């Protein structure tokens, strides 16, 4: 402390000069180096995997090893009946699909979230729920889901969709989320209505629908979602 005081006293007696002292030059070089180091591009870091939990489910990012569980329902014509792809997938196609979803997890900014639906007691994927997050200047999302046939009618789709809406509005900051289903897919329509979607109309060429068919289109805004949560707080 005493030495610092003497340096300060000596400095106060030195006439003002624009000539940099050796110490000032060293600090200047250090500052320049640190500035370049801070501004340098960071080494890419793998983003943390998405894991969402509900009362009975875990919704998580897929991993390559999930392909076997996914093949169970992606090869079931009844599950694919109302989707754009009605032909059952082969094992190789499912593996390629899962690899594609895993690559989407690394994109920044991330725009597509395809999560596996895992009952807490089973620890195995029984379906998928996906949400496309749109763009920063166009905060619109699209929701879709599918389940193994032996898991229909147990409320899993409703529970997963409700949590995905929360994620979309609270975490991703979306303003509106849309979804749709085939005219004859009454079960999916009921799920969407249960979680607060409003029927918007009939549309041809809706994403995920069989080619040449008409779909029921649904939508929900963040304001509507918030109002519904306030009216039924137990749903949150």
C-alpha cells in the first residue's frame, strides 16, 4: 500500500505529457490483446438437450438410439393413416429420419423441436411431438404429434401438447401456434380443442396432411393461452 502511495505522489509531480510511458504502453498492448481475445469467435459448444417434464411424461430431444422405438409406430399404417406419408417407413428410413432430427438440434438459432414422448414409468419413446418455432421476425409456430397405437386414448397426446404450448409461448416467445388434422381424424381434433386451440377453418395442402386432402386448421395465440391458464390454473 505504501509503495502505491509513493507512486501516486511521484506521478502527481510529473508534468503532463503525451509521450506514453513504458508501463502505459504495456497496458495498452494488454488491453488490445484482451479485446481481440474477447471478440474472437468462441469454440462451438453443443447446446444443452431439451428436456420437459409433466406429471406423467418426459419430452426430450431424440438420440440416434431411439430409432428402434420410433420404428414401431412409423411402420404402422394405422398411425400414418392421416399423415402425408401413409406408406410405412423402413428401418433405414427411420434411422435417417432420427439422424436428421438430431442434426436439427445443433442448428443455431434452432427452429425445429422434435421431442420424444416418454412415459415416466416406461422409459421408452411412445411417440413424438414437434414444434417449428418460426423466425424471430415472424413468431409463428406449428405443432404436430403422433403416438403408438397401443398408447391412444390415455391422455398422453393432450398432456404433451399442453406442455409444448407452454414451451412455445413462454420459452420460445411465439405469438401464435397453429396445427391441423385430417377431416376424419376426430381424435386429434379433440386433443387440439382440449388444450385450447380454436377451429380456424378448412384448408387444402396443410403441412403434414395427405396430398390432395382438406384439413381442419386450428390456432391459438399467446393471449388466448394466458387467459385460459388464468381461468384454469390447475392446467398449468
